[in-house]
C-alpha cells in the first residue's frame, strides 16, 4: 500500500483503492497529527468518511516515500495478509508488530 498524508497531518496506508474515486481509498491510519502511532490501527473508508470528529476534511494531500516515519509498507502488507489468513483476531497485534520493527 501507498503511505499517504492527509490534510489533518495524519498518516495512513492505502489498503484498497477505488477506480472511480482514486483519492478516496480505504486506509489504515497509523500516525496522528503529531506523528505518534495510534494505539490500534484505525480503519477508515474515505469514500464514506469525509471529515474527522473536529469537522476537518480528510483529504489526501500527498503520498510519502516508503520508510517515512519508519513505516515499511511491505511489512504492513505482510501483516495485513497474515490477518486475513488468521481467524484468531490478532489484527492489532500483527499491525503493532509491523510498525515496531
């Protein structure tokens, strides 16, 4: 997935793209506006959620290079694939491990 920064300065990784709304993908939000990790990966669908609870627009403003803020998209993708294969609901654990490496 591509690492993206939103207008709110939060950082996420694209988990699913849409052909008809390329700038409104599904994301896992990884870092808050201060670039501190969210306690758990926050899944959002930008096609459905357009503003945060403060009323700020959730628009993608740029893509970031792999490795920015220590985020390795390959590790995130591997963790997500493992989660899809697992039925033991280790979503947050796998994602946290991928971010910690």
